[in-house]
C-alpha cells in the first residue's frame, strides 16, 4: 500500500511530465531490518512501474540515478532488483493519458 501511495505522491506532487520516485528516501522510511520484506517491497516497486507502463500512463524508458552519482537509462521491462539496489531516484515521464 505504501508503494502505491508513494507513486501517487510522485505523480501528484509534481506538475511537469517528468517525475521522480525518491527510492532511497522511500526505503529509508520503512525501518525494515528484514531483508526478505525489503526485497518484496523492491519487487512491488518494479511491478508498479510495469503496471503503469502497461496501462500507457508512463513511458517505457526510465532513468536510474544511482548512489554513485551515475545515470543509467533502461526500459521498465529491463528493471531488476540489482539495479534497484544501486538506485537512489527513479526518473520517469508521464504520457498524455490521465491517471484515474
């Protein structure tokens, strides 16, 4: 549920078509010391991006702003847990289709 709420905040809180999902901040709010739970949440984040792309609400290419200050552009279908582990912010673009 918190993953979905963070997506809503990411989209509603920014007026441009370019949006950011503050991954490292979001994960730090969970206070989870359980690696399985954290891994499940990361999988859920990937799933939510896939759903939004499937519904044509966001474009298929995203930018991963990594912890080492590098940037990587990937498609949502290529997004993996390994990439998520290295990422602090996920940049994505809305399409012209509206969120309902």
